[in-house]
């Protein structure tokens, strides 16, 4: 009655269904009102349903939080319309642009706008240096191929490569000298055209008198290096040695260097002797106009290996991850051949029984998850240990060998292997658990050993070592073999999932899918699976891709790697440039058709590379 009286006071009809409420009433109901309502000496302000639930999700009991958090999602603030500033700040304008309007521009458009600002003599004394700094920083971002990004783009939405290049542009603008810069694979997610721009930026940094140390697999960048260290001979425990060192030409001539063999093209990733039939293009996207896509029509051949390529920011991920992926899952779930989205129509989905999408997004597991638990290796290992004589004598079951079960975990660290000490004013410190010594299990479970190793010891083995250790167990070695095939043999079985790179996460997902019972007529969607891979690992990965397609599956990959592109049956090049200058189909067809295209950046780099 009290609430009804309050709504009557606010002129909201409680009998009207929510969908029929006027915008003013709905806004008050959801977001609240500042109007005070008094009744029987009680003063009351209606905060709004959204505000109340949001506060409960932050500050209420654990049970309520768990129920409410999944129901929450980000929405645009109705007060500022997502612009984040108060009305006073939003109404300060230069050439009819507020600061929020300016930040919504792409870097290229922002640079054009800044260059049109003319200052009077009094203004120059105050603003000239500021304006020059803004213009200079924008030019650095354009130089390294980030002109398509908007200035208000949130940091979490940036790829690893974009984030690293932004930091690089910041360093270019600082004009520091005599510094050591250490970069870990700056070409991640870059098209060869973008790599060329990045190389020019790195040279400028070097010419300022700085030393650059890069971890890199990209041939274009290796070729530009003044000195190269080649580590190997293999991964994990089989690596860790300097196999060769010297200039690019010296590495190419060194017979011990596996990298040198690929750089000199004495050893190379072969192109398929015969291409698959690409005439049956039944999977179609029509009138795609999301983000920067320019109302394009694209067709994909069935039972073939298709690569979607183009410069960074051209619209590849929008086409595959935002349109095709969404429509494919809806089509399979609803058993429809055609799905119409607000920004595209996708047809031909009745040709698939299943859709598997593997991207670089983190695996949503707890901090307890590791490579062995995610890959379903742990249940088999627990079963092996529980069947050993000592385990049976002690009455131990598989659960007693699980560090995620109360029966098996160490009671001091609760199966984590470490303890966190909270410090005032400082980050928490992680120390090894003194009871289990980092092995995660209780003392009774650690007494059971196979080949003189308990389960705690196994967590420190690499996948390659695990394969040799469990050679007698075919079911287990089969799962480990898939991990080795996708180039993850160097990972430790107990390595936490939060420590893996985007490329490693994607290949771990792929290995898990490969280990399952496979059916044909599956649509596989992959997003740059070669990130962080050496030539040898790419060759292994290609064998898996071809085997999937040979089993009558359809494989569509977003990729910049030229070895992957030259192995594709069908290539779709999106571009020509990024952002507003992208979003068009520049070229499509077989490799022979693509390299004849004179406007395609991909063709420019693919033609000389495929002929080597």
C-alpha cells in the first residue's frame, strides 16, 4: 500500500502494464526520482528498480549476488547518453564539436580536424604547444596503422597487438634516447601491410639511439633485424639453447638453425598439390552492414578451407564473429536454413549439424583450472592412480587424487599449492604452501606413486614429458597427442589457464574439440590460430586443418599468416584499408585468382611469397 501510494504521488498508474507505460513513467520506475514522498512521518524517495538491484548486486549477501550478477548487463546511461560528462562540459564546443564528439572520431578524422584549427596570436601563446603535441601523437598512431581506431575506444576492447602499438606510439612521441625496449611479438594480429608500417616505426625508435629487443616469428620483421638469436632446438625441456646467432644472412646459412632453413626456403611449408572444389558456395551472407561493413555480399564454399584476410580493422572479425557466428548458432539451435539479423541475412545454415567457434577470448574457468583439468586429462590420471595397489590398500578413490575435492586437497592451502598473504597498502604476496610444498594434495594421496612420481610431481611435467611418462595408457596419450599436434607440447600439465596467451587458449580449445567424437558437416570458425607460432608449429596446424576439411567439414579462418593463406582453397580479402576506408570485398577466389588483383594489399605480399 505504501508503494502504491508513492507511485500515485508520482503520477504513475500501477495498473498499466510496463510495456504500455509512457517513457517518463518507465524512466522513473527503472531509474528513480528525486521527489520526496511523505506518509505518517516517514520520508521516502523511490530510487528505481535498476538502482536498487545494482546496489544489491554490489553490497548484499553472497547468495543474492550470485542470483543478480548474471542478470546484469551494461547499458547506456540515460542521463548523459553514454558521453560520461556533465551537461556543462558537453556544451563547450570547438567548431561545433564537443570533447565527446571529438573523441568519437577515428584517429584519422581527429587529425584532420586538429589540422583545420587556426589560432589567433593571443591563442598561440597559450595553445600552440598543446595543439602541436596532440597533432604529433595522432600522426604517430596513424603511422603505425591505428588510424581506424576511435579515440574513445575502451582499452579492454583492444587486441594485444593494438594495445602494444599504442604504447609504442607513446614512446615514439616521448623522444627518449639510450633506452632498451623489449617487445613480445609486436606483429600479433597484423596483416603484412601493417607489419611494414610497424617496421618503419621501430626503425625510427632505433634511429633515436635506442636498443630494441624483440621476441618474434614474423619473417618480415626477422629480415629487418640487425642481429638474431635463434633458440631451440625444440620447445620446452628440449629447448633453451642458442642454436644460432648472427645477421639475417648468417642465420639463413647456418645448417643447425631450423629457423634459418625456413628463412632460406631450403625447408618450407608446402602448398597443397590439389585444391578442393569451391563451386558449391551455399553458405551466404547478404547485405552485411554492421559497423564499417558496406552492405557486402559474401559466399563461402562448403567442405573447403576458406581464409578471410585483410588489414587490421578492415571488418573481418565483424563479418565472421559478429554476423556469421551469431547466425550459425541461431540457425543450428532453431533448425533454420536462413537467419535474418538487423544488419545481415545469412542462408545455407541447413548444410551443418554443428558449429564450433574457437577464438582468443579467455577460458572462463576458476583460478584452480589448469591445462590438465581443462583438457580432461586429470580424470584419467586420477583413475590410473586410484587403481594402483597402494591406493586400493588405503581405500582411496579417484576423488582422493583431486586437488579440487575436499577429500584430496591439501587442507592448508585448499588445493591451490600456494597461500596469499594480504599486506596493508601493498599487493598481496604469494608464497608456496608449507604443508604440501606446492603439490596441492594431502599427505595420504601424495604417498601413492606411479614410476616413482605422485600426482603433484605430474603437474610440473610438460605435455611432451607426460606423453612419454604415460605411454602405456592409450586413452591418455591420445589426448596428449592432440595437444602436441597443435603445438602445445611445451606447456606444463599444471599450468594455470590465466597464464596462457590468446593463441595458446585458442589452440587448447582446438585440441579439446579434436579429442571429442567428431562428426562431419561441422562449421569451424577460427580467429588467427597462428598467433605466436613458429614455422614448424604452423606446418603441424595446417595438417590438422586439412584433415578436418577432408572429413567433409567447412573451415573458415580469419588469418594474416601468408603460409596459411597460400594453403587455403578460397580466399576473401576485406579492405582495402581499415575503419571507414574498409568494409568492402576487395578480392575473392583461389590463390591464382587473388594474386592477379592489383588493388589488394594481400595479393601484393602473397604473390612473391607463394612463388618462393
